[in-house]
């Protein structure tokens, strides 16, 4: 009897010893996971206040805990591993139970411990099979042998997926409850513990009842009462998605909150006009630091709330006009240069351009100052055409940081009136360069600041004169009236913009201290209902600028040396004379070069300015014959040409158009009132002072004739 007993005892000892060796030594056959928590993507403002989270490299938001909140630890252990504090990484009763269930054809019972899940979370992805399960069990043992239970809980809570792109309990607590994890109560902690079992199936935003049921089950296990409602709602992630990594931003959290409130109030006010979104960027001109960055007024909106309005290219509208006139100032123009604001046709590579003004109102001969201040389209195209051209304008815009893809053939003179796409960030950067009299500093979004040296990209005198025009309330009154959105008790340079079909509107402006940029529109590109930059983005701009200078007195960029104030006649852009009417006098800033290059002014005996034939139609309806006269013998400086139909073009008769598409209006560079039209093969008619041609298929020739000039065009018509 003794010998069999010895054998049994020896065998048992061997097995126990072998098990002990396996339990303590086999784990060293596998690598130990590095449970360093993932990097934080939390973002803080310039004063250290938490702003929110941005997404990391893996697409998740994350911020590691440093301590394990007691309610969260209790809920997690109850939900995932009841014997966590009593095993060494492997829960053998749970393993036995899982084997029995599997042999019985059931797979409802698992044996994975929190330690094993930590091993899985911190190891490279692997196929789910017996080999991977054994490796995780051995890795769990290694972790248990080298780390405390507290450290393993912390590692798990920092890496687990809590749904809705929340990596770790700290981010989940902020997202679902708007509070740090150490302030969670037991029901809130139980909800988070419930999510790790199945983050997608138990997503409380999509499947609230399933999440509620799982949470209540955990609370019952803990012996806590179950609330009647889920109590979990997503809180807006307020950090601007400027960077993929966490850190300290230059953002001022208090100012960001106040500006966010302003933007949302104004967008709600415009709801009936189909306005759903807005974005805003505020920078400190002295350092380039961004103080406010709101990519979307309503980031949770289904209408593209996740898009970034700071960096999404949109139609520029009139926001690039200041840089058109800036180039003109460097190529022979000055703010008193006279431009023709009359209906004008321009040739482009793809046909004829016939732009109109924002309000279909034409001002006749106007100074460059008034043309920019009133944002008239025709003079902007004339300035671009006459003073530099499209290619040089593209080069200037690129030097200021605009991403202008394509060449002059793609944009044509339409570049002056908004056919390029730009971002709010690019615009704010360029306008802040104007605010520094042409000195450029890169926008700074993070602290510590990146060392940067200011670059003088633009001539100081020209930059200042553009800023001076943009701050001139009197000059803009002819188009915008009192414009309360652009009026302040101190000097502010401001420019609005509205894209075609009201899909985008903008307001950009600055003082010496701050530059503010606002975009209003819809991320789904649907048009707004007759909301312009003045009525849409303007009120936001106004309230934000006042908020900024509620804290700090406003000043305007300092006038550079070399500019002289002179009184000019606004009809001619030349120095005023004793005969210049008072309401035609204004003060303008001239350089020494301007003072020596004024063109000759043409007055009649009554002191009226003599206009050439370009102004014929405008003059007839202007009511200004006491200030101007029209010289019938003064031809336009444009060569005689037929613009519509242009020589060599093919016109198509479209039966869906009025008059069956057979009636086309005729246009030329000749004075309309003195021009008659003739064709040997087509009938021409005159109605209400305009000439039309009745089209039919074939090749035809038209002649436009005045007593002094004529022009001819041969073209083709097809059905």
C-alpha cells in the first residue's frame, strides 16, 4: 500500500511542481506588453484650461488617467472580472466554466480577465484563435508578476474603446457627461463600464435602451439603485481640429466660448434664410497667435457639422478685391485713379464675360477708393486688366499664402470678383498682413510659439492705403448705406464678400490689434436666401470685434512715412480747383510719385467734367448733368469691335429660351445711343433703346455703325 501511495503523491507533487513551473516560468517565454498609455489628444487654452479633444493618429480621442476613480474601478470589476483581485491573471474557475459550456455547445461564457484584455489591448492585432488566447494568458501572468492591480486597471481604462471615438475613460467621461472621470457617480461609471463589452452594439447615442439595460445590470451587481433614465448625452467637443495631437493651444477659452455663443445666436437668427453654419478665426496681429478658432457653429449638425470651415476652400466672393487694388497701387495707380463703373463686356478665354455689380447699381466714373469701398465688380475687373494682369495677381496671392491652383487661363478677369476658392485661414493670414502694413507673420496655433521672423511681403504705404480705404465709412455709403455691421466708435478696416447664388458670405477686417474672419453658409453647398456678407457674416464680425475691444482699446495701423494728404476732385482724381463743388472734394493719400503724375482733367466752360462715350448709357439716367457732360466727339479708348456675337463664334438656337431662343441682344464697344446694326441675311430690330437680331441657321455677317466708326462680325448659327 505504501508504494502506490508514494507513486500517487510523487505524481501529484510532479504535477503541482510542473504546474507551478508553468505558472511562474512559462510566462517568460512570451514578450511582456508595454502598457505605456497612448499619447493624449487633449487640448488646452493659453491659460491651461481644458478645451476638448482632437483626434490622434488612430482616429481616436484620448487622455490618460493618472488615478483610477473608485466608482469606475468597482463597476469595471463587476462587469468584466469579478475575481480580478483574487487571481494572478488567469481566472481558472472561469476557464473551467467556459470549457464546460463550449463542450455543451454553448459559447455564452468567457474566461478573459482584465489582465488578459490589457495584454490584448497593448499587443499588435492578431487572429482570434487558441494560440492567441494562450499567449494572452501567459502575457497576463507576466503583467501580474510585474505590475500592481491598480496599474493594470489604469492601463485598461486608458486603452479601452468606449465608443464614439473615445479611447479611454477620461475622454469618455468628458464626451458623455461633460466632466472629468474623477467626478463620475456610480450610474455614470456603470454606463462607461458597460460600453467596453460591445462599444458598437451598446453605443448609447445609437442604442440607448441596450446601453441602459447593460448599465442597470451592472448597478444591480454592485447593489446600487438603477436610475429611470439613461442620463448620458454627448457633449460637444469644443477643441478646434487644428492639429492631430494634443497640447496647449494659443486659444483663449473664455473668448472662444463667448464667440461661439455669438456665432450660434446669429446663425439661429438666419435660420429662415437657410443658413446652417458659420466659422470664425481671430488672431492677435502682434504675434500671429490665434485666439479663437471655431470650425463650425454646430459641429453636431447633420448638415456637415464635422467639416472644418477654417480650412475648407470656398468661393472667395469679393474678399480678394483688396489685393487686386494693392497690385494696382504698385503698377501706376493710386486711390484717386478714376475707373469706369458702367456695364462692360470683357473677353475671356472661354467667351465673353458680362459681370454685374452686387446691387445692379452703377456709379459711373469713380475713384479707386470708392470702387473698393463699395465693392463694385466692373472697376475691379478693369483694375486687374489695366494694372498688372491675372498672372501677376495669382503670383501675389500665392506669395501671401493662398493656394491658387491653375493658371490665368482658368480664372481670367473673374479672379477679381471671386471665381477662386480660398479658405478662411488663408484670408485671415493675408488680412493680418495688411494690418501690419505688409509685414507677414505665420499664424500660430500652439504654445510654445514657433520662432518666426516677420517678412515684409507688401509695400507699407500701399498696404496702409488699402487698410485706410477699407475703414472709410463715407466711401462705402453709396452702396452699403450706414452699414451698422461695419460701423464702430473706432476705426476698423473691413471687407465683406458674397459668392454667386449666395452660397458663401464673408466678413474680414482688422484693427492694429486683431484680425477677425467670418464665413457664413452651408457645408452642403445649398444657397442661402438673399443673405449677403453685410447681413450674414457682418453682424458676427461686428459683435466679435466689439467683444475683443471691450477688453483692450482699439487702435489703427500706423501711417507710414511718405504719404501726403491732398484734396482732390472725385470726378477726375486730380487736385481740386476753386471750381470743384464741395460735394466732389475729398482728401486722398498720395506718394511723391503720385504728386508728379496726375492726368490732365477735361472740364467744359461750366466746370463740368467731360466724359467719353463709354459713359453714354450711364449718363442718360444718372441725373448728374450738372457735374458731367458727354462729349459726342470723344470716343471710347476701346477699339471698335462687336462683342456679341463675337467674330467666329457659333450660336445655338435653344427652343427652351424666351422667343424660342431666336432673339439675341447685340453688344459692341461703340456708343450704344449712336450705333445702328445691319445684316444682309438677318433681321435686326430695336426695342427700348436696345438692338436685337432674329437668328436662323447659317453663316451670317453683322455690322455695327456710328457716324465715325464701324465694326463687323461673321458668325455661325445652328439649331
